C-alpha cells in the first residue's frame, strides 16, 4: 500500500455547498488519513478558520453568501496563509486569474477525478512551509512523516493511517497531557460522529504495536483527563 505524503496529522477544511460532492470528497480524504471538516457556505468557512488551524483549504468558488473569491481574499487579508485549492464548475481563464489574484494557490475545474484532487492536495501540502522537523524522535521512537515510517529501538512498526496520525500528534507534544477532546479534534475532525471511545480504542492499538512487543511503556493514562507520551 502506498501512503500519501504528509497526510497524517494534517487537517483540511472543505468548503462545498453541494452535500453529495462534499460527502464524496470528505470520505475520500478521510480514507487517505486526513482529518476533514466541512463548511457549507462562505460564512461558516470563515468561522471555522478563525477557530481551528488548517493545513489546507479546499474552497468551492460558487457558494451561498460570501463566494469563494471573497472567502479567499478575507483569509489573506487576515494573515491566514494556509494553502487554498479553489474548485469551480467553469473553465474560465478570467475566473482562474481572479482566484490566483485573491490569493489561491491552485485551481481545479469540475468535474474532476478524485485522484487528481488528491495529487493537487499532496503537492500543496509538500510546498507549504515546514513548521515541524522532518523526522520526530521521542525516546527510542522515530517517526518519519514523509516516508510514513515508524521505528522503535531500530525496528520497523507498521501502523494504519489513523494510528500513525495519532502517534504523530502525540510525538509533536511529548510529556504534555492531551485530552481526549483535543486528540479527537486534531486526529479526526470536528464532525466526527462515531463511537465516543474511539480515542481509547486507537491508543489501545498503539500500545499493542509499540509497547507489548518491546515490553516497555510508551503512553501513560492520566485518569479522567487523557493521555501523555512518556517513553521509558
């Protein structure tokens, strides 16, 4: 299986007013390991970006209320520089120029294949400024986001996309107590409506793969609060 470059731990805002399109794109991106929030109009999108930090915004041009051009211009005016991929149903050069002029980073015309969208997403995320080291090391654990590889004590450990994303976020915040809510928001997304104990389930998966074979602790439970990464 090939893994998307830099997907784990990445949070995307999808701004799309067509529910079916939004659902298909969001499900596809989540399957690739991205956390995805969905906004149905421009005003909701601006609210979301003022509350959460996104690694990428996928922005439809034709939206109720503030359109995609206005949303993108507002993001840049407010100093928010997450890459913006604009979507439009019109293959109009003037529209593309206008989108780039207001600060969009790339443009994709509907209808498009999900594979092409994913390739654009990967390219934009690769070009974004690096705010984290390319390889994270905590104790005897090493995580390489680009290669989607994890090693403990020099041995490779195979993780699923979601397990990798959870470990990635915990390794970015070592020795810090992370609440279940915080982990859910950063590794899943704001619209997650699955089992309430999903964080506990995935911590259990990590313990099985990263603690039991090595007979060394890794994740400490802070009762009533959450978890902290404390490798021995």
